[in-house]
């Protein structure tokens, strides 16, 4: 491993810890001597990395630090490109455009050799399903971010429609369908709503009374509970 790779690994290890980590623990994880570890930390600090602490007390990296230029392994580049290409083919047009923009921003700050790897990756995404929904998924994503209620008509498999007011907290992307996970005020329980069965979607300014992370945690816990599958299909 080159010294530059070792320094990058040290940054990544420090990012994983929110509290100070002893030099001995860092050295053991990296497989280097404690003297080399102290020397590497001093080098990073000299390059502007906001690493706080000292020998005997531990070290912590202040949040928000980016190490320019961005460095990625071959597999990390493949993961970034593959994920961005998949999102770019989703029917959520705003999210698809954001994926392309993000990839362009990453490419702009990569070293020349890594930028070439980014362009040359051979992992491809197949054509997406034409089972597109008529609603704007950007509205759903915004409601999830803002923790706001959504109103809409939901059509079951037989075509019967019911009016719903829900607290959306997650959006799942499958190959052929997008599914919103929400607390349904009508059913007083978690429900899954297929986006292609939603119509007359209306965003509200009403903030729902729970935090989305708390609901997501409760829903996930329900997935493994005996006799439950976390949320029923919204036709129920």
C-alpha cells in the first residue's frame, strides 16, 4: 500500500468514528506501528485535515471534511457509475437529472486517470420498465423530506378507488414499480402504496405528528415481527 493510500484509509477510518479513537486502536486497524500512525496524523494535519486530539487522549476528525481531490478504488467507481446510471433511467425525472449532475460533479474533481476509469466502466443498466406512474415522484420525495401529509386517490387491483390521507416516510424503487411506505389515517396502520395506482396526488402543508425516522424504525421492526409483514398492501 502506498503512503497516499494509507493516508486516505486513515481519513476513512476516522470518519467512521464520532468520538476520539486512541492512536493504538488506529495503528492496529491499519496494521502500522504507533510511530507511523503519529507521523501520518501529523502529515494530514499539515495538509489541512481537521483532526483534533493528541497522543494518550485519542483522535477525532471534525465532520464535513472532504479530502480533495476525491479518490476512489476501481470498485467504488463502478458502484458510483452503476448506481447513477440506474437512477438516471428511473421515471422520476428530477431524480434522474440529479443523478447525472452528481456524476458530472464527481468527474470534474477526479484526477485524470480516475476520470478515464469513470468514463470507461463497462457496467451497464438495462432498459427500464414502461410501467410508469402518472404522478410526480418529486412531490412524494419532498413530502418525505418535509414530513408533510399527502392526499390522493388510491386504486386497488380491481380498479376501485378510495381517498387516502397519509404520512409518507419512505419510497422504494423496484424494477417495475415504485412503492411509497406511509402511515395511513384511514386504515390507522402502515401501508404500501404502488405509485402507478395513485391519482389526484395533493401535497399539503400539514406536518404529521411523528418523525419520519421514528416511523421508519417502527416499520422495519414490524417486518420481522411474528404474524406481521411490516405493512399491508394499501388495498387492504
